[in-house]
C-alpha cells in the first residue's frame, strides 16, 4: 500500500496513538489495536541504522566531544542541522556554553575514535590528547581524520527529553580522508562513558 504525505502522517498517528495496523484502510478504531507499552517502539528503532558522529564543542577554554547518533539536516536554505546531545554527557554542559559545534562523520575504519568519544567520559580524560585536530571558526575542535565534517553556529536549542537538540547553521565543512561510514550497528557493543 502506498500513502501520500498527508496519509503518512495520519497513519503514523494511528500507529503511535492507537497501535493500529498501518495496512488497514478501515476508519479509526476498527483496525487491529493494542495499547502502547513502554518499549513498544523497540522493534522500530532496532530496524533502523544510521551513521554515528563525533560532536565537538569548546567554551571558556574547555573542549569536549561525544559520540552522537541523533544528527539530521533540518534545512536546505540556510543549511542547518539538528544535533542532539545527551544531557548526561560532559559535552552537553560545554555545548550549552559554546557558540558553535563541530560535527564529524566517522569513516567505517574509525572504531577506535568512536570508542574514545562514546565509551570514555570527558569528566575523566582528555579525549583530544593523542588525536590530530585544529581549532575551527567557532572555537570547536575539528578532527583531522574523519569521512566528512561540518561546523556551525548554534542558533537555537530544543528540549528533546533526555537529549537537547542544538540547531546549527553550517558555516564551514568539507570532505575527510576516511572511507565509508561508521554506523550504529557497528557500535552495538559500546557502553556509554558518561555517568549512569
């Protein structure tokens, strides 16, 4: 079954609020229903894969970076991205005080970098020691090794629950030297480095 844009929104609303079968054209309340239970979206979430990014920030001379999966383009003109950072990450506090963020798409061969920024905490170590980086226009550290990168000024913050979404307007970026993309499914065995 194919849906137009308006129908997609309606059917997704039915799925999430009523638990109804998306394949049904029956009026609301007559399809297959089930009460939504915590964790019900697990099948949906486990079925999607997406790239992982290293997000960097600097404020008051303090640098920080973390691994992030919730990153997406939000606008074409101007070019803007939403970058979501967990509120328990050390990077969150630095990012809230910074004027911009660096966002780095990792190459498929950068598991060690992903582990450093995803499994270690900036509360305990300097993640930038021993890796090559330079200072970007916003003051954010820009990693020398990645598949691609952007940097942008923070123009808005949106509370997303356990993550905060930083809306950035892209001011710089470029291709990197690393091939491929490091994906969420490449890091399923990672354990978050931030405090529990």
